[in-house]
C-alpha cells in the first residue's frame, strides 16, 4: 500500500506515528542530516505496521517533509 506521510524530524516525541485528520504524521528523533531522518521514518513505519524495515520504501520526497511511502504488508 502507498501512503503520504508528514515527517517531523528532531522531535522529542519520536519515534511515534500519529493518525491525524490530515493523514499519518511520523515523529522521529533523528535530525534531517545525511538521511538519518529517512532511516528513522522507515524504522518507525515498520514498527507501526508490524513489518520488517526492508518492506518499507520511500518512493518520493527524500529531501522533503511530505513523503510518499510504500509498505508491503
């Protein structure tokens, strides 16, 4: 399944996945430096959906806060 998520890097609340009216919001502790936040997003979504991290892939938005992600369930 494909999802659009909003990422909040450097959050004290992370790792956390919230389902809001606008969609999924992923809070991660990692800063957006050298792909660390993207790795945190993959780990957080994998834990949220109960799948291995290898089944979560960022399709679009590698450098943006709004990302298109695919999760193989």
